[in-house]
């Protein structure tokens, strides 16, 4: 029998109160959109298995457990990356760093960011390596077929 932890009800109530306060002053307010930058950064950098599962659910959706059928959702990946970039820009503004972090990345900067990701063991690193392996395998099959 599955039982929801008692603290979960308090967290849900807190979020609903905060959402209500935000909606009272801005009808387009969404607490999910406000917390997405932090959540994006967290699920991309936290090494815990629980967070790895959250990352896989976010980018693969319902088929996350079927490793033979799962394919990255470009829209979900874009949302995740936009959230992480907003988080980086917000923390850079607080730290007095370069505020241009929200500008689009060129190809070279994106490749550098990808290589930086591969240097640190994390769920994101495992996901990137898995997907790059699948792309290379598919490309080599086409080449040799």
C-alpha cells in the first residue's frame, strides 16, 4: 500500500497558497514557471538516483523505462535548458557576473557546454553519453548498410 508522507501535504498546501498569492496580483502567474529554473538546474546537476529518475521522466516522458523505445523530446529538453539558463542568469546577476547569459548560444558555445557537462559524473552526463551512443550507432549502421 502506497502512503503519501505527511510532509508532502504541507508542501502542497504551501505551494497552493503561494500560487494563490501570485495569482491575486498577476493572473498569468505560475509557481511552476517560477520554480522551473531552479528545478532544471537541480535535476541536471544532482547526482542522486532519485534525481536521475526525475531527469529521465522529464526528457523522455512515459517511456523512460523502455530503453529501446525512448527518444528525447526536443520540446522538453528545450524547456529544461531554458530553465537552467534562466537560473544561471539569475544567479549571475546576484553574483555580479555577465548578464548576457540569456542570449542564444552559438554552435561552438553549445559544444563547449556539452563537453563541460561530460567532464562531471552526473545523471545528465549518463543521459548525454547514452544518447550520443545511440546517434553514433544509428549513423554507423546507415554508413555500413
